[in-house]
C-alpha cells in the first residue's frame, strides 16, 4: 500500500486512526489474557475501552457513536468466543 492509498483509506474513516489502534491493541491484549486463562481480565480490558468510548459519546465527540459501536462489537465477539467461561463468574 503506497502513501496515497493509506491517505485515501484514512480519509474514509470517521474514527481517528489512533482510536482504531486502541481497539486493536485492547483486543490483542484481551485475547492474550484469555489464552493465559485470564478470560475475565480480558473482558475487563474491553469493558474499560467501551466505557471510555461511551464517555466520548456523552461528551459529544463527533465519532463517539461509531466508536461505541466498534468497542461493543469487539466486546460482543470476545463474549461469544469466551462466554462459557464468563458465565461461571
């Protein structure tokens, strides 16, 4: 991907790239925690991100609603994957 392609891709995002990076990093951290048997700790990482996104939304951040949707989708995917363990808590 050349610089122009990246700029075009970034221009289409309504959520800043750094926010998408935070979601990705949190998802990777949560999965690593789950792989280490710490499913609840991974869940907490994602819940904290969703909470921060909701704060952004409530403060009127232009991309707040979309940010909440991305965090919620990430949390939902994690829960589907590890829900059997989470139910025990």
